[in-house]
């Protein structure tokens, strides 16, 4: 019995859809946040500026304190020792997919690291850099 190409077609299409759909949604989460923050920021978001904020040291604390110097490996919470999954979306597809999670951790981690919330400019710069890692 020969297998007609006809019957494989819908499967391929379905597969394609299930691959493409979540990617689009994730991109939209980041795009939407960037758009909102950009309206509150003075200059266009810049990845190099975001990277600089990420590595900025304030009284011995920085984002890598817990996320490590590499976005591509597991981190560890400086205080609790809890393992933190890699930050780079290229190795951890769950990253930057949930609006609520992004907002919650930006708020909490900026306070822990810099003793204050990050500005829309800082958050936008960081996210612009982070999303392409
Ligand atoms: C005290 C430890 C700690 C520090 C310092 C820290 N983080 Fe985090 N971060 C965490 C933990 C814990 C999570 C949540 C667990 C997870 O997502 O794996 C997290 C998650 C995040 C997320 C959520 C990502 C996603 O999955 O959507 C973002 C964004 C983030 N951190 C940004 C930052 C930034 C920016 C800094 C520096 C200003 C920073 N973090 C510093 C511990 C830390």
C-alpha cells in the first residue's frame, strides 16, 4: 500500500501551527511590554544599555548574583540556594513568555539588587537585550 502524501499534509500543518502559534504569542508578550514601557522612557531601548544594567554592581549586588555571569547556565539564589533555570530564551523557551511573571520578577529583583524598582527605561533596555539571548 502506498502512503498518499495527502494524508500527511494535515499532520504537517497541525505541527507547524503548534510550533508557530506559541512563538508568536511569546513574542507578543515582550512586544507589548516594550511598547508600554517605551511610552514612559526617554530614549529608544538599547540592548547594550540593558546588558550594562544587568551587570551593574550596587554594593556587591547585581543580577548575576543569582542568575550567574552566564545567561545560558543554571543560576542559584544567593540567599536561599534555590536553583534558577537559565535566563536565555534560546536555551530555556519558558523564559519571557508570561507577562505576570516578567513584571513580578522585575519588580522583586530590581528591589533586591538596586534597592529600588527599575525604571521603564532600564526594564526596556534589559528586556531588549535579554530577548535575543
Ligand atoms: C536574589 C536573587 C536574584 C537576583 C539578584 C535577581 N534575580 Fe531575577 N529571578 C530570581 C528568581 C528566584 C526568579 C524566578 C525563578 C525563575 O524564573 O527561574 C527570577 C526570575 C527573573 C525574571 C523572570 C523571567 C521569566 O521567566 O519571564 C526576570 C525578568 C528577572 N529575574 C530579571 C532580573 C533582573 C533584571 C535582575 C537584576 C536587576 C535580577 N533578575 C536579579 C532571582 C534573582
